[in-house]
C-alpha cells in the first residue's frame, strides 16, 4: 500500500474529505524545505492523489491534520497496529513507571472508565483540530 493510499484510508475512516484534509494541512502552514514556501492547494491534491511523490516534510502536517501519529501512516495491518500501540504503552509506562505498576490492579470497571475518558479526550482533541 502506498502512503497516499494509507492517508486516504485513514481520512475515510475519520470521515474527512480530501477538500477538508487539504484545508487542515494548509491551516498548519507547512513550509517545504526545497522552496521555503507553503505548497499550493493543487500541489497538495497531487500529493494526496499519488500524482506526485509526497515530500517527507509534509508527513507531520498530514498526520496532525488527520489526528494520528506519524507512524500510523505507515502501518498496513492490524498486527503492526497492535505492535505500535503496545510499544506506545510501554514507552508511556517507562516515562511514568507508577502507571505501569498500578495498572494491573485496575478493576474491569476502572479500565472501562479509563477507556471512556480516553475516548472523550480523543473526541475533544479532534474537535479542536477542526
């Protein structure tokens, strides 16, 4: 799967049209290293349609516009996705050892509540990005 196809897949999952995605990217004012300029709207459509090779410096802006981690643009299957999130959880646990120490003691009800809070946080973050 090409990266422009993965971007389209994520956008579709999140109900973000190409027009909206281009608007979001442009609002972040990405400057290309080669020109120092913000890419034009037609140039962005060409990148997103696979008509032009995607510039690597646009990856962080596209990820932000989609509300995903940059690495998610390169994940092609569920096993890789699970491995990535597992790695993310371990990294967080390393940064906050108390979290990983206490997590095994969380009841199913507490875990359900944590998931609910995280979903709410996700929705708020996505709303702020729009």
